[in-house]
């Protein structure tokens, strides 16, 4: 079997306190049941949380001070087949060496899709 997909998202707001993003539901992120694959949901949450935890305007692989994820806890409680998902990432704890970010993913009519908490350390 061969599978191929593409995840695409847009950061719509970015401040030191939060990141807000949108991800269109597209064929490349759907599982065989026709809803968003849970891995795509986790990727979306982690990508948004990483932007917040990195705490700089530009994010490029290999840059000093880039954060490394060390823990993820996720509760996926909903899903959808089309439309747009929104993610809101906020700090639970911000630290110089360890930060924890909570990301809430919502779907149509602000339905809760996932609640994801991610912890990061600063790569040296």
C-alpha cells in the first residue's frame, strides 16, 4: 500500500502569549473513515505550540535555541470531514529551559476536537 498526504496550516496571529492558526481539512489528511487522521491533529497542535515556545519571529531547523519536544498528552474528543480547524496555543508554564504549552483545536461551530499539552526544552 502507498499513502501520500500533505498538511498545510497558516499562523493567523502570533504574540508572546499565544499563537492562533488555521488548517484546512483536505483529502491528504483524512483517514480511511473520511475524518482527520489523529496524527495530523497532533502534528497541527505541536507545530503551533512549537512556534509559541520558540519565542522568536523566525523558525528554521538547525538554529540555536530551537526547542525540542519532550512530552505530549492529547485528548482527541471530536473530528470532522471538511471545513477548517483552528488551533489556539497558550503557555501553561514558560521557562528559560522548560516550557509547557496547551493547544486547543476546534472545528465547525467551535466544537472541541482536541486538547493537547506539549512540553519543550531548549536545544543547546
